[in-house]
C-alpha cells in the first residue's frame, strides 16, 4: 500500500483558527494527501537522482536503478560497482553520493529509530553532512519520511510562491516568511502541503528560482 502524508483534521482546525486566508484555501481544497517515501534511505537516493536533471530524466534513471538493484536495499546496492551505477545513467558525482548514503545505511545511521530523539535541526544537520544531501532534501525527509509536523522550508521555491499567492505579496522577504511560519506552529507541515498546492495553481508567480527547490524533484 502506498504511504501518504495526510492533512489531519486537528491540524486543519488549528491552522484555520490562526490564519483566515489559509482557512479559506483549506475549505476550498479539502484535505490533501501526498505520497510519502517508505524510508530515509530511499528518499535520499531519489533526491540525488533528481538533482540537476529534468523530471522525465530523473524518472528514467530511477526506474533503471530500482529495476537493476531490486529489491533496493542497502545490502543489494552495497554490492554494486561504480560501473553498474553509471550504467543506470548516474554521473560519477552521483555514484559517489550513492556510495556515501549506502555506507551510512549499512552502518545503521539512517534507520527511523536513529532520529526519534533528535530535533528537526539535529536531523537536518546529520543528514546534510552526507555528500549530495542538502538542507532542503533533509527538510523533505522530515516531512515525507519521519512525519515531523512543523516543517516549512525557506529553500523551497513552491513554498515561497504559495505564500506570495496566499498573502498577495509581490516579493517575500525572509522576515515575512518567518512571521507566517511562526503562525503555522505546530502544524507547519500541513500548511506546507497547501502552499505547494497553491503554487501548482500559480506556476508563473514571481519568485526567483535561483537556489530554490520544489518537492516535485524529490
């Protein structure tokens, strides 16, 4: 069964009380769901595959990886040679990232239980220490693997675009972003789902793409 990140009724009610504009959006859209990743290991590999290539190209490479190394586990991937990985369409740099992630998983460092007693910031710091894993990727892992409830990513293009649409801003400063992020506490991850949906409805809204990412590439 496909795992889902679902907007809970409790979270939606809280956000509706805190933010009238977001309340109107939630009423219009209803409860949202997004596909979750089954584990941290898979999510990190998928993110590496998606870096700096189109969505279609990433899907092609990922399909080759999952077919060639099925079942995709640290054990099966750990037996792969660099040549095997390159044959799937991975660059040499991404092969090295795969190897680092695989080694971390084999050491038991990517088990969900490893992160249970860590704060969000501590998880981000630990994951982003891996080669090929940035802060944004770690934040997406918090939402879509570890189920952390209060994640709103400044580094995400779509999140920022969603805020500009929701509040009618021409530009979004970090100060304004933090103001709204604080208002969403402790259910920022649910707010993020609605901001992403708003962004998908307004794909050309003016937010600079430089250095920003979106969960469609995750």
